[in-house]
């Protein structure tokens, strides 16, 4: 059985602190489908958070995906206006 060392409230707080910050996400969509998304966290709602990619696409993810390690955050090299 898998153990999760972090709780969902702490995950929500950490994501809220990243609102407006450039981030890069590695998203595991299952069946060996890995996607990388670069953009900014736009909003953090009670059940999901949204990320606006630099191409203008809006993506939404749940906090449980972060806890299950289906989503990994990285610092983005992009700066606003570049």
C-alpha cells in the first residue's frame, strides 16, 4: 500500500502560494502519456486549481493528483514578457 506523507490542506496552501508564479508541470496522464505544461497558476479553488499555459490554454487539476504524484511542479525559466 502506498503511503502519502503530506495532507491535502498543506498541498492546497502550497499551491495557493504559487498563484501568479511561473511554473512548469510534468503531468502523468496514464498509460505512459507524459505532458509538460509551462504557465502560471491562475486560481486555486477548494477542489481544483487552474493553470494558464503560455499558449493561452486553461488546464485544471485536482489536489489529489499532486498528492498521488501524477503532477510534479518545477520552477519555470520563463519570465513575464519573454
